[in-house]
């Protein structure tokens, strides 16, 4: 609300019978700290009421006209929160028939009997203004409530849209995966078998990205995400991101050009998150660029800032959509013929991650069909190149298998399939499906490594780990939490419970193999 409107809403409109009355009333009210406006008649009062008023001061002589004409009509049209205070100056008090009728028609009427003391008069006017102020507070409350209800309604609509999109995005990779599995069941040729495996790998990677993005949304909105900041050379980050998006670009025959500064440019950042930022922008460009289009990625060094531009020849962005392009779950175009997949969170994640690095991100487009451009700006740092690290003599064990592994998961398909994979790699495996089975299996099987889910029936994984660690034979077992819970608090609880590592499903098999290779047989001792 502007200051003029606010001032108008606190003034008292005064109808004076004579110029002498006006000359007396105005300085009296102003001396009492009350702003007033003198009106010549009821018609002018009604005109002024449209601009706002805190109270109305009338002589008894005007009350009959007021209750039968425009003022009564204005009173009837008041919004529900409004009850305009009307002060009537009367010689006959509340017993006047005219005032009695006016009180019935005009509502919030207070009668002030003449003669009266100035202090009593000012006190009555201030009381009326305080009552009016409370009405304004109710108005603001109702306005905020309406806005909150509208926001909740919009949020509910967007939630429904998101859930529908999530179901759609999860079904998309499941369909080719099911088809590939059906083909494998029919003893297809070696070439077709390889094709089916590639389908399964691609679609599984796609589902993993969807889930990882959802987890990142949860971490960021709860303030749980932490960056591992270190000096990073931007050219390497950009090349890694391009390599990540290469397959998607090649599938659509997109031309990707890369233009980087000749000299190294360093920022203080998290390597994984910086690559995620650029990858999200490249994936977005790939998604909304027609087959055979172009994507240009350019890094430019400015005054203490490096600007990474991702420009595409795609469908572009309408001007009215640019403002909300970085909102959670926003989709530029949700029509079926333009459905490109995704949950509408990639750009939002990029924005949040850029800001966590102390940078900024912006979007530009000349409109539909004109392509779009996203610019990430990050503060640079001066880094003295370090000497290359000495070659490590800590070789991995020659035998990358041969461990006794207890796999604990309440999902039997998950436990059995992982156990069989590990067995193919040369490990001896045992499976448990709940917490009590895990403790019994650890005691009888005496594993070198336990891959332990957290959410288990009968006893959770944290308590299972503590129980195993309490046993003399459990001191040297490598305990690995293998779970869908990946937030920082879950990792902290794992460490407190006695786990050596915390891996989040879906875990990369190479990473798991490397962990097993580095583990020691539980019976070994450190020299």
C-alpha cells in the first residue's frame, strides 16, 4: 500500500454546517494528532470515501440525509471486514428519533452530545480510529489468508502435476527394460543380447539420475547438502560434463562445440557438483533441441569471474516463462506434443548449486523457436600450480576377489542378485533377509565383509552393526552400509554405529569390487 493511500485511510472526514464549525474542528483535531479533511456535504463525503477514511464526523442536522441517500448506499456496499465508524454531534443525545433511525441504517454510529470537553471529543475520535485500525488488520489478515490459500492451491496443483510427471518418467525407462528382458527370455542372437543389455544399462542409468535428482532436491531444501570445496580447473570440469552428456547428444545427432580459455581458470568448488551444474544445462539443451541442432558451450574469463555459456538452437523459451524457469518442478512446455521428459528440477538444482558456490545463473531467449542461452557465473581464484603428485606405491591387491561376503537386505531379489554377482567375481557369499538373520549369519558364516541394509525387519541395520561389533569376532569385519538412505544424518549415524563405509543404492559394481579388494580378511591382523 502506498503512503498516500495509508494516510487517507487514517483521516477523519468532517462535515461542517458552517465555515466557523470547520475552522473550529480542524485545528482541534490536528492538535490532538488527528488528520482530518473538511467536506462541504454528504456527496463530497461519498467521493472522498473511495480514497479511504478512518472515521466520519457528522452534525445531527445531516444524519437524515446521510441515512437515506448515497452514504447509506456506500455503507451497504462495504466489504465484510469494514464497519466505518460514524460520529454524530447531537444536541439531543441518543433520544433523538432521527439519530435512532440513523443508527439502524448506518450501523456503527457513536453519538457525541454538545456541549462537550475537548479532551472527551478527541478521545472519542481516537477510539473510533483505533477500531478502524483493527478493521484494517482484519483486512490484511484476510488478504494474507486468501494469498496463502491460493499458494496452497497452486502448490497442490503443481504437486499433482509433478506426481503425474514422476509416474510418467518412471514408466518410460521401465517399458524398454521389460521389453529387453522379454527378448532375453527368447534366446535371441548374441548381437541382439548385447543390444538388450545396452538398453538395460541406459534405462537403469536414466532412472538412477531421476532418483539422484529427487534426493538432491530433498537435501537442498532441507539445507543438508555440503560442498567439498577445493581449487578446481574449469576446463576439466566442463570437459567432464560434456563427456557425461555426450551419449544423449549423439542419440539426437546434435553438434556440440566447445570453446575454452587458453589459460587455466580456477574456481573454489566441489568437482562433482560443478560437473552436475554444467551437465544439467547440457542435458536441458539436448532435451529441447531438435534432431540435428547445435549446442555451443563457451567459457569466458572476466573481472574475477568466469562465465560459462550454454547456447542451443532449440525450441526457445517464451518471455512469460523465463521468470519461472528456475522454479522447482517448472516445465517450459507441458503439452503432450512437446513432452521431452524430465521432472522439471534440473535447472532448479543447477541454480541452487551455483548459488552455494557463490555464483549466479541466468536464462535468455528471444522467444519460441529461437533457441535459448544459460549463463553460469562463478568467482575465480588465483592458484599456484602444485607439483605433480609422486606415484603411489599402494597397489590394489592382486586378487580383486576371494572375500567372504554376507549380503543383508529384506528385498530377496536384491539380496540374491547381488550375492550371485559377487560370487561370479570370485567371492563366497551368504544371504540374510532381516536383522536377526544377519547377526546369526555373521556368527556362523564369519564374513570378511558385511553389506548391510539399514531398513530391516526385526532389527535395523544400525543395531545389527553395533551387535556384531560387540562380539570378539566382529571387531575386524568390514561393515558396509548399503542402503537407499543417503542423507548426511544417515551417514553420521552409520559412522556412530560402527560402519566402515556407507554406500547408497544403486551402487556401482566397480566401486563395490574396489571396496572388497581393499578390505582385509576378517581374520587378518595389522602388522
